[in-house]
C-alpha cells in the first residue's frame, strides 16, 4: 500500500497542543495575568513527560513480569536502557523548575486564586508512576488527603495501578532467582550455613567501629530474616549485595546497572520534590496549597518518606573494602567472566 505523506504539524497534532492553553485570567471579566501562560505550559510539559515516563516504566514492567527474564539476551539491557531514559527525563523535570522560578511571588498572586481548587496534587499520572515503581499506599505520607481531591474516575485508575505488579516487586523476584549463591556446583553447604555469607559476615563485623557494633544484628536481620514489613526479601538482599560487591565481573555488569538506575530514579525524584518544596516556600511561604493541602508542609513530609528503593540503598551500609572481599570459587568466576 502506498503510504500517505506525513505533514509535520498534523503528525504532532499541533493544533490540539498549541491551542490547549486557556488561562483563567484571560477570560471575560478578568484581568489578564501574563505569567499564567507560562504556568500552564510548564505543567502541561510535566504531564507529557509523565506520560513518557509511564510508557517506559510500563515497558520495563512487561519485560520483568515474564515468567523468566533471559539475562543472556538483550531483555535486561532493554530494561536498563529505558529506565536510564526515565532518569534523564526526571533530570529535565528538575531543571524545568528553573523556568518556573522566573515567575515572582507577586506574578503568581495575579492569578493564583483563580485556580482553586485545582492543584498539582491532582496529577493522577504522578501518583500512578509512584505506584508503578513500588510506593505502597500504606507507606504514603498524608494518606487522608491522598485521593480526596480527585475525581472518581481518576481514583479508579490509580487504584487499578496499585493492584498491578510494581517495578520493586518484580526486582525482588528477579533477585531471588539469581543462581550464583544457591547453586551447589559452586558452594558446599555442609554446615547448614552459606560458606560465602558466613565468611563475609565475619569480615564485615571485624571492620566495624565500636559505635557501629549494633550493625552486626542488623546484618543478620536484613540478610537472614523475612518479615511482612519489608519489600525486598532476605534472599533478594543477599543477591543484590553480591551484585554490588562483584560488579566487576562481566555477567554482573548489567544487573549492577539496573540496581544503580533504580537508586538514581529515587535520587532524581527526591531532587524534584526538593526543588518543588523550595519553590513553594518561595512562592507562597507557609500558606495552604490551592487544593487545600498544607502546601510546603505536605511536600516536606512526602520528600522525607517517599523513597521507593530505600532497601536497595541501605545495602551500601554493608559493603566492605574490595581488597578484603572473599575469593570466589574458580567454577563461579569462570561463569561470571568472559568465555573464549
């Protein structure tokens, strides 16, 4: 079939996008506020980027949710590549605040009251993103306000997203099946304890300062005890720590990139919340938000609590000097290295 010629503006549907700004202050009977146009364009750009981020995260979930992720094919690399794109987009979102901050508090007051009760808190796409990554409702700050300002249709979309598998849940399953620590070809578990981790624990404890001695009990709890209040199982934590320790082996390079990318997503989302918080303090001080939230108070609470991959980041507390790492069995290093 002959392909119909594509025209730039029609392909991008620019007629819809460029005409999608309808400032409240420009309407009949109001005094036009110049900066309201900037405010709308910035937030529309945010929502478009949220859409792209969700597109990338959903594709990663689809791959990770397969019965088996083939680490020897490009699937894991694809997940890392797309989540790295998410990191880059989040970095752009952080820097978009620079543009928004060219608006002064008085410029904002020219149209702020016309926005009530609309609020960025009503961004259902951002809430879906948090849920898809792994933020549970029980771990949210301000649960009483979480969906109170949303339309029922938006609440349904969010609740549906919360029911599906999250990146964090799927990463846990992926880590649990890593064979290197459980395969009897590599280890002799005759004493009902893992030879690598028993040796590693002794090295770790020997390197603790006096004030850190309590970490030895935390080590046992984190790597040997499962409970309902954790997102990563003990087995998953052992695998993740092993990846971090021996990332120099080629077979663990992409798995480490995946874990590091998840931490960077948390980092960039934290940066975005921090910039948002400071901007709100600059614009409205301690006043309540247009949607009725506590404004800066709510943003501070969310910034402090909404770290999704914190259980991965806390593993860094249990790393040791690479020069003290236990030597791995040759049978295992042969598998982890290049084969000729």
